[in-house]
């Protein structure tokens, strides 16, 4: 048997003093980084961007990408030069995995490096194609956890709170980084129910009631489902469940109606963890600008767009020591806000709430449409319950693309034909092209969307 002489113990693997000085945890953050001037923010970003480019230049993926586009890190002398750095999308990540399976050549570490330094491995992309792995160092995990804790603190979660985590504890990062944030950087106790597939929703309601959870982490869709399940169990979520505040992902209005407490939104994704969080002003999401540079670019040209224009989110993570994300076009739709001091006092740049995925975007008769926008529009009709599923198919001769949205009626007694006509007229008015509508009974879409089971609901299918 081999005798190991060294184990990379976690407690020795991170310089925690350096970590909390550079990336402040919630309390220090609210008094410190949160109040930075634009000068201080931009000066820090430029310094960290240059360090990030130096780390990127050691990774084969970026060497190839940058050589192909004739870019050198030396080209970046000011923050404005960031647009000179080639951006990339999920397609480039897929190519990288095909080139060097199964991890791709975009990772800094491979799993055998765990011998020298503690690593974590998570994947994304269960819904669209094969899983895309990301390997995280201890430093990257700790900062991800700090970013989570900052978000929860901004949303009113406090030390001593028990927080039910209804995200999937799986190979996906989300539940884990939230868990670490609550536990290690906020003094909260996570209640690790996971999604409805692991702990049935009725049981989750009982957990909240029995153990006195004061908050729940879940998508907006699932928060609504938990609340409605409580009602079916004869409980009033507003009275019988003592929820203080909710940190959601997605539209908040319906969540507020069901739970009757403050609800805040945020934006995060698997590879880089929490990017932006809503503040008490409830007007857009503040980017954590000490840890990220976020740009919004044109769907087609990739040109950086001025404030107020919808485009794709491009993220550069500034804090990472392992796998880098340098101008990663994540193809999530948003818009930037004009840079100014927020009512909350912060100068950290804001972006709009998540609008949907542009790789689900369909061009019908020259107009860009995406499922999440359709979902928002149909909610204007009070006779539907907000559940929806869209698909696009190619029909007729000559062939043309048609989109259909299936919506659930709130009451079985509604006139479905009339409701279909009303929604088709509403969508025609809002979107500008004809979209077919089909009405079904409540809960009938569950097999398609995975409502109550999946953390992130499926809203779209391309049947072309
Ligand atoms: Zn603010």
C-alpha cells in the first residue's frame, strides 16, 4: 500500500485573512465595498481584470480563442478595452469538451490535482445537451459562498435564521453554494430539503411549520407551488407559516401574493455563482462589481449595448483562481441600467431582471420572441393561473415556423374557446405576430414543465 505523506487539508488551503479583506462577507461588505465610489470600483476592476487575463493566458482554451481572434492581454490598458477581449458562448465550451473530453481544455485543474489542493466538481446543462463540468478551487468556493451570503443578507435573512433550501442538492452547484453561504458566512442553519423530487412538497410545508423556517430558497415557480400546496393542506401561508422574507429567482409579484412577505430577486449561474442581487429599492439587480464585470451585448453582432437595450449578458468573473470565465456570453437576456447612485446608496451597476434565454429565442416573421416573455404576457389575463408551455414547429407549404403556447385555465368552468381567443388577441397586440394558444385544465402541464418536481421548469420545446 502506498503511504501518502501529504493531504491538502482544507483549513490550510485558503488564506482566510486575505480572502475576507479582498472579498468582504456581508457585514463588512455593507459598510465597505457596497459604498465604494465609481472610481474605487473601476480601479479595482481594472487591477483584477489584468490579473484574470494573466490566469486565463495559462489555460489552453483561452490561448486558442485569443490566438484565433488576434488578441493579447497586453491590449487591455483601460476598462473600456474589455470589448477587445473575444467573447465566447456555450458552443465554444461544447467544442472544448469534444476536443479534450470529458472535461474540456477550459479547466485550470483536473481532478487528480485534488491531491494538492481541495477541489469541487459540478456540472450544468442537464436540459440542453451533455453536462458541462466546472472544477472549483477552495478560494473560488469561499468567494461564491460569500456572494451568496451577501445576497441573502441584502434580502433580510439574518444570523439565527433557519432557511429551507429547496434547490436540488445534486451535481448542479446552486443548492451547494447557497448552503455554504448560509452556513459559513451568515450564521444561518440550512434545512436541506432539496426539491419536491427528494422531499415531497407537503413534507416541505411541514418542515417550515414544525421547525420554524424563516425563509425558503427556491425559484419563484417553486415558491408559488409550496405556498399553494400549503393552502391545499388547509394552511394560510401568510398566517400559519412564519416566513419573514424570500430570496427568489424569477418574477416576484405572484410570490408576494401567495406569501404576503417581502420577496427579492437575484441572478446567478452555475459557473460563477451569485452575480447580482436586488436591494431594498426593488428596482433592478446590483452586480457585485468587485467580483464581476457584466456587459450587455447585441444578440447578433455581440456589440456592447447602451443602457435600456435588451441583449445577452456577458460575464467576466474577476475573483477566480481555477476555471476562468472571461467574457462568457451566457445567452441570458437582460439590459443594463444607466450608472448612477441607487436609492439604497450604492454605486454598484444595475442590470434588469432576468428576461429569458436567447438560445430559446425564436424569430417569427422577423420578430424575436422568447418563452419567458410570453409567460409574463399571458398572466395579464386573470382567467389563467400563470402556468404555460411553449413549443415551435414548422408547418404548411411553403413551410413556416409557428409558435403555440399552452396555458392552464384557473377555473374549469371558464369558456376555453373564449379564453383562447382573448389570449391570442393579447399576444398579437403585445408581440406583433400571431401565436396560437391552447387551453388545458389546471395541473395538466405538469408532465411537460416538471412543476413541483424540477427546480427549473421546462417552458419550451423546439419541435422543428
Ligand atoms: Zn440599490
